[in-house]
C-alpha cells in the first residue's frame, strides 16, 4: 500500500512540472496544448509498466487503473476533436473505447486476445454498416447514448 503513496506523489510532482512547462510553451504562443493531468498519469504508468516488465514492480492493479484513466482521456479527446468536425462519427464510440481496452489488456498481459479482437472487429463492421446505411432513428440513439 505504501507504494501507492509514492505513485500519487509522483503524479503530483509531474503535474506541477508539466504545468510549468505548459505555461512556458503558452508564453511562446505555441498552439499545441497538452493535458497536464493526462501527461502526468501517462508518464507514470508507462514508467511503472517498464518496471513491471523488468520484474522490478508487481502492482499490476495500479498500472491498470492509471491505464484506464488514459483510455478515458484518449476517448474524450478523440470524441471532442473528431465529434466537433463530424458529429456522425460519434457513432463509433463503443467500438473505439473497446479497441483501446483490448490494446491496454494486451499490453498488460501479452495474452492471446484473438477472440476479443474478432468480437470488436465484428462490432466495427456492424457500426460501419450502420454509419453507411444511416438508419436515422438508430443513429440518433447511438449519438445520444451518453446524454443525460
């Protein structure tokens, strides 16, 4: 349990370092922004994953939780970027996030995920067909799946 305190402390330290870096970049009028929280968490889980792969760290649960946070961040970033350009692309939310989950699972376990890949590939095909054939009522329900 003590290692979690160090991990949280590391995220906090990186957060303030990246915040300082972002403010310097912002002063130089660079338009490429980055999420300070996302960068901090991603760097920590990548570092911990490296330690895990070399047998120097064994808490796969905290790595999984941090990866899940990154998956959520990637999902929302993509949804905001692509969804603003073409709202109809939001139809692909479910297959996209499940694809990210499978990638993260494979990175953590190196297990054969062929069955999961086939299921999600089938889901992609189904959603492409829905997108192409544009059943307006069903597409509208898919687009509004996350609305309150």
